[in-house]
C-alpha cells in the first residue's frame, strides 16, 4: 500500500488548467471539433440531396428548413468548419515540407488559419448572398 506522502509527491497529470493557451493549441482543438461538425454537416447535406431526389414536396420542406434563420446559421457554421478544416490541412501540408516548424512560424500559421477561415467564410457568404 502506498503511503499518503508518496501519493502526494507524485506529479499531477497535465490538463487544460495547467497549460498556457497557445494559438497552435486552440487551432488543434478547433480542428478536431470542426472534423466532428463536418461529419454531422455531411449528414445534413446528404439529407438535402435525398430530399431533392424524393420529389418537390419533400424537397420544399427540407429546403425550407435549410433556408430558415436557424438553417442559415447551421450552414454558416458548416461552411466555416469546412474552410477552417481545409486550411488546417494546408497548415499540416506546409509542416510536412519541413517549413514553419519554429515557434514564431507555428503561431503565425495558427493565427493565419483562424483569421483566414473567418475571412474566407464571410467572403464566401457575401458572394453567395449577392448571387442569390
């Protein structure tokens, strides 16, 4: 049986309260979350396509849900998740070439990923709304 003194002197397991949040840490967590969001968003996209193949009445129903204000928020989030996840893949591709591995470059790529995904999503929606 371990003594109480021995147990108290063991190091703590690292967790989020110990680490100082870095841009790469935020982008890494966001990359995982957007991966899960893309899974569910793809299910919604498949539902929309199935509705389109099922006939005009069911398609109008699903399209009405997608074009509601809640549906537009979901679509905006899905498009941001897709762009953010894709830019994260580009960031990893850059790392695969051996570039951007120093601390300043890692942080700059992470910040560029965040800013770029937000800017490209807004630009995509502005163009989409102008065309619509």
